[in-house]
C-alpha cells in the first residue's frame, strides 16, 4: 500500500511493522520513525487506528479465557523442538525453553 506521497519510509514498510509497533516490540528509533510517518500519512494513521481497535476488541473479548492445561502442555512440548528448513538444509534447535504468561498472573 502507498498513499502516493513521498515519505522517508515507504507505507508498506510501516504497515509491515504495525503490530510490532502496537505491541511496543520495536527499538526506540524504529518507533520514532513510525510515529513520524503516522503523523504525516493519514491513510497509514487510519490503518493504525483500525488495527489498534481490533487488537483491543479481541483482547477484551478473548484475553481472559483460560487455556486448557492439556493444550498448553502440548504446545510447550512442540516448542521444545523447533525445526527450520533454510535453503534446503535442516537446522534443529533443541531444548528451547519458553515461559508463557497466563492472564491474571
């Protein structure tokens, strides 16, 4: 997507990092770049507002559901062994440890 105006950072790149921005998962410099872009690009600002509202709605409606312990354990077991195929070569990462936060903790 592009609004047709020239920006320092292209609209598609901004929109590609929108959820990371909403979730505060970007470095400060990247956040500044996105904020600057949103200040000068109303189509991207509109998309940001919409995505933020959808995320908040999903959190309000579904964010407090308890995950069944059996499902949680299966997911954690699957995460322990991750296989990634890179350029037709198989790379294995074993014993990955992930701690999931549960709502209300």
